[in-house]
C-alpha cells in the first residue's frame, strides 16, 4: 500500500495516478515493495518529491526537485527504477576476473648427471 504525505499541497487524482504509475513500473521487477512512502513538498518556486521503499534485500531512496510537479514525480520514478535495476542485476553483472598465468606442463628436461672422474 502506497503512503503519500503532502506538505502545503492537496494531492489530486492526476497526481495520485502519476505517482502510482511510477510505482507500477517498479513492480515489473517481481520484487516485493515494502511500505513505499512518498513525501511531496512545495517550496518557493519548485516541488520536492522524496520517496523511500523497503525491499527484502535493502532499501531504496530517491528525491527529485523541479518547477513542474509532474516532471519531479517522473524524475523520482526514474531514479528509483535505476536503483532497483542495479540491485536486481548486481548478482548477474560481469565481475573483473584476474588473468591466470598459463603454464605449459608438456616440457622435457634432460638431466645428465655429471660424474667426477
């Protein structure tokens, strides 16, 4: 269940739809979102959106600021999606593998005993 807190601003149906749309994109990753919380703050000439989402393997946090409220919501959603992508694909990412020296074990060595005469 998505919790939205708004300071100095009424959350209208289009704003709610935009925020829910951003969180629907996150659910495509088949990871359980625990207590998603969005805080909307209206500052002098801009809007600030903060979001925190709990996951079974950690927590996501993103904030965005923009003069346009809808642009700030979209930017916040993109940041959360980028973090979630990084978190879900981290085990599959290609790690640097240090090169190992190749040895040739197929060599012949002639050992001649020197005899003192």
